[in-house]
C-alpha cells in the first residue's frame, strides 16, 4: 500500500491543482477541462502502475504480492478520480458532498474489516476490501456532482500536451515535497538509534496531522484566487489575501501555543510514557508549523497566479538545503538538529514565497489585528501555564480553546467585518 501510494503521488503530476485553477478561470470550459484532466490522469496512472508491477518482481519485500498490488492499484486509481472531483466541489463550495462520499467509503471499509477480519482473511481479500471501499467512495463522488458536469473521457493529445506543460512543474514540486518531508527521518535512521527515530517520528507526525487545516483552507480558496487573478480583480485578490492571512495566523497561533505549552501531556496521551522525551522535539517543530501555515497560503496564491515554476525552484532549493543541513548537523546533534533544520528551511521558504506574492499583489498586513491576537494568545498561554500540571489534558485543552476563542472575539479579531470578502465568497 505504501509503495502504491508513492506511485500514485508520482502520477499526480499536478493535475489536481491545475484542474481546480482552470475550472475557476474558465467556467464555460469546465466539462472540457474535467474530461481531459480525468483522461490524462487515468493514462498516467495506468503507465506508472504498470511500470510499478515490474518493480514488484525486483523488490524482495514485494515479491509474490503482484495480485495484491494490482488490486490496490485499482483502489488507488479510484481514489485519484475522487481527488479530481474535489476540485469541482471546491469551486462550488459543496465540500459536504465530498465528505459524504469519503464517509460512505470508510464505513464500508470498516464494516468489511469487521466482517472478514475475524476469519483471519488473506492479504488479497484485505486489498480487495480497500479497492471496493475507494471505488464506492468514487461512485458517490461522481453521483453527487451537479447534473451538468460530465466526466466523459477525452483523448486529445494537443490538449494533454498543454496540460502537461502547465502541470509538470507542480508535479515535480509534489515529488520534491515528498522527499523533503521524509529525508530528515531517513538520515536520522542512518546516523542515530531507532529510539531517536521513533521520538522524532511521533513529534513530526503530530505536526503533519495539523497541516490538514491550511491545506483544506488553501484548497477552498484556490478557485476564488484563480478567478480573481484571471479576471484582473486585483482589489478583490488583495482582500482575499489579507483576510485569509488573519484566518491562517489565528489558527496557527492557537495550534503553536497548544503544542508548546501542552507538548508533554499531549505526547503522554497519544503515545505513552515511553515517548515523553519527544516533547522538546514537538515544541521545536511547532515553530516550523507556524511558518508552514503562512507558507501554505503563499503557495496556493502562487499556483493561482500561474507561478508554478517559481514554486518548483523554491521546492528544489528547500529540499537541497534541508538535505545539506541535515547531513551536517544530524550526525552530531541527532533529532534536535533535524527539528531545528526543519524550522530554518520552512522559515526561509515561507518568507521567500510571501515576498514573491507581495511583489505580485501589494497586500497589507493587518498589524492592529495581529497585535490584538497577540493579547489573546498571551491569555491562552496563561491558562495553559496555570492548569497544565493540575487538570487533565482534555479539560485544559478545552478551556484554552474557549479562552482563545472568546478573547479573539472580545478583542475583535474574529468579528465579521474582518472577513467580509471571504464570507461573500463562501455563499
């Protein structure tokens, strides 16, 4: 499954982001764009998975699993189809339909595991269950599309060639991001003990799990940014950025404060006492998380503004710098060096991307709002300091979230007037 997922990401080639942007910029050509994107993605998936089948015979740990691999490949193809449908749902603001499809697929998978798990089922049957659940989700996603949306296949090499020229930089960027997000763990495993790898892994996994919010928010925002850029609505684009900056900073501040002050009880809750030494690593990585939130917003903006080549260069430089710094510092300082290297490279990347966006769109930073947000953050931090060693983690976290939410509203950070353009776009 992990092997197949790597091939699936390789086959993505940036088509999802390209589709999301193109249907927002050219609504009249929506069916044409969708047909060509789906067809090209299907062709690339078939080629990549076919080549992957050859490798199954060469990789020792995969030998003898060709049948299971082929079935899983079918499930991943269905999953890729669902991902492309997400671009349509994002444009129309109907993410609940995509969520419904995912829930149906997951429930089917869980029900199947319960049904066949007790019978000590084979790997092949579990692979088949994965394919059935993803195919079911894809069918629901297709059924819930607006009636005027067509997913017919379209085999047009000139259209495919234009798509590839546009999307390949994004595809290369995604591959570089995979390397970047995994290289520190790989190098750590070469120079340090498995226990350090485990400690760093649990801290990094928590940070990765939190990145769903900026990714989700950026995906919802991308069609609006693309449409505003295509129609040269600079003032609207500027407002999108300024108000979105408040949203991502507001979310980032709460997450970072929580991870810094409650790192130890969070680790204890999730992983147990044997992983408590991961708390300092989580605190350091939380700083990287803060800049990731902002960098993610800048990245989606550059995609909307057709600056994918700039993103590719930035991703390549980020991956190279991260590799070099980890090679220098991990042998001597271990997991802590990997964490601080992540902070440094993410900060440089986010700053660079934000500067490029600023040169395209002269947005302003809402300093007054950020100052009031700082006060809300201080109040939340005081709650954590007072209660983290006294009350259970879930109660402390709930009170902290309540104080942060209320104080943000009371200090007029999250009031309606700060998000007027975003609220209109969401309707």
